[in-house]
């Protein structure tokens, strides 16, 4: 994250929650760039070159309406983190791996419980230790559940339902997962042997970096009716899991970037940044990447599903009560590093667009046909993790997301420090002790895991959520305060 380089290009205010980079800024821009931020956030956003990435994405062939960035925007590979862009395949629209990211279908899921925090407060330390011992975490860490290459291919084709059928979850989990935990059109045969080797023992593992498993308490309910539909009760315990496709997804991205490096030239595509390497959606190369990306996305949903099963086992071990009786139902699981074909209105015509969400998440409104029946009347749960010292939020998607952001919202608070800067800022401090003083039990596998992810490394999630709420993209439902966290 090149925080020492500031964005110096134009930035025009649209309203209290939006800023525009006009398409006149640089040659090749086909649409404006639009960044969702208020006065409090825009200074941090322009302190690195991520707005330049928003402008670069506006040069992609077939891009529709605008190159968008959510309020958690920060520097990424090709696209900024928090970037959203939709391209029209019928107008030469492209698919870009940089618009999906290395950790394909990194995402978040939330599990509710019947446990009341004040009744189990004294057990949180034991619970965190048991979760730490039960859910594998750390750099390259494999798990006890291993899959053969044949099983991996089946898993990547069938998605979450495959591991549920093998005993790692409940049928209701599949219903409460975006796309039922499976994107059609996956082709595991497009993956390299290296990708398969990296994934054989990593399904059901947390990983490292910003991935986490967090025990939380519902501290405040802003919308009682919607919260009740999600099973969220003030004072009760929840569990949030943030992870993705691990080494398998990383390798899929790495392979695609190499294979596509000369493809833009083949199709006469000129790019302002080679990290935006891409291929027309309708091309052989574009379809090959999409098939591999979908397979990795299905792997990621299986990964989070198995960790849900392991978390339920840990709760059973600590409290001596089966997960079913603890009410450990999945509220929702949503992806935030993915590209999907979705229908949107473009100039009065319904078009199937390729929607890139890079560090951005879906936020479909009430009535959307892709939502589970139990959420059809309220809208999609939108999960916005903050940092491990402050809070996370549950929101609900609104119609404004369909009109403004291709049904998209942000995926978290967004970094304001690189990992290296966060470690340097932690020198002489004891982050674990600081968290304990806030009432948070923390465990990390890596030597610098807590330092890299210290609360100061992130924007204030309250400010980020305020922008989403005030812009009419998604509405606040509940605030979740962390009481225990495990990191890689």
C-alpha cells in the first residue's frame, strides 16, 4: 500500500456521500469514477493512490455507468479494494482478475446463538482457546480434513451442498449462503495441479492476514423488526468468520495473470495499468478464467462451511450442549471478492452485466428473487466487519444499491495503514494486553498477527457504515461488539 504517494488528481463533490473523478481526467476513461465517502473519510482516501485506480478501471472496455469505490476504499492490485465495476459483454466488456483479487470469494458469514453474554462471560476465554485449537489457522496451515483431487473437483463443482452432505453442516446453511454456496459454470478441470495441491488440505482452515473468527455480542439493535427476522437479539452471542479460498484461490489468480498478460494486445485493448490485465467476457481466455474463478469461489464457500461445523463443535465442547439447542443458525454468508453475471437496467434495457466486486459485497433489496424466502421481505443481510477492537455491523440491502452501485455495498472498515506500518506503529506496545483491557480475548498463530491487525490499522467502521446508510445503499440493523478473536 503506497501510502507515501497521495492522489493529486481532480475530485469533485457530488453530494454529502459521493465524490466524482470526471472522465476528462485522463485519456481512455470511458466513464466517471465515483467514490462513496463523507468529509471525514475523503482525506484518508486521497492519502494513497487508490483513487487513481478508480480512474484506471474507468478505462476498461465495456464498462457501464461508472467506476465505483465503496467507503472502505484503499490500495489494491489493479482495482482498489472496495472497487465495483460492471462491464457489458455485448459491448466488448471484459473480465479482469484484478477486479476479483487473489483471494477469490474471500467472504464473511455470521452465526447467531441463543447464548446470552452476561450468562457466559466467564467462559469466553475457554471458548476462544477451544476455537483456536479446533479451527486451523495460520500461514499455509492445513487442516485435519483432506480431500483427494477427485473430491476437490466434485467439491468445486457442487459447492456448499457437497460438504453439508458429508456431515459438515445443516441444510439450512446452504439456504442462508449467497447463491446457495454455488456459482453455476464452474469448471474444476481448468485449475492447475499446483492449485489443486495447495487446496487439498486447506478446506476448513482460516488462514492468516486479515482473516479471523470472532466471538461477538449484539450490543445494539437499530432495526428490531429486521434484526428479529435474522435472529439477532440484543445481548446475545454471535460468531463471525472471515476467510476465502486460501492457497487454491491465490494460485488460480496467479495462473490467470500469467496466462492473460498478452491477451489485451491480442484484442486491441490498451490499458493504463498492466495490473488490469483482462480478456473479453465472450473470449476463450475470458471464459476460461471465469470457469476457474467460479470453481475457486465454490471452494471458498465450502471452506467457510466446514469452519462453521468446527465452530459449532467447539461451542458444544465448551457448553456441553449441541449446536442445534444453542440455536447456532447461519444468518448469512456473502462473498466480497468475486465477479458475477447479473441483470441490470442500462438505458431502459435489461442487460446481463459482469459485475466485479473487489473488497465489496452484495446488498440486494427486499423482493430480489435471489434472496432466501425468509429474507425476501426485508432484504439481504449485509455483513460489515470492523476491526477486532471496536465493532462490526449488520445492515440490510436497499433499493438504492440497485440504482447506484449494481447491488453492492462495502465489505469492511478498510485499512488505513499497511501491514508493515501497523507493525511499526505497534512497537513497544502489547496489542494482546490492550485488547484484554477492552474486554477482548485474542489469540493469534503468527508472531505479528495481532500487530498487523491492530484496531488503529483500520478506518472507523462507524464512519464507513454512516456513508452506506446515508447514501441509501444499505441500512443499519445491529452493532456487534467483539469479545473474543482468533487470528492466523
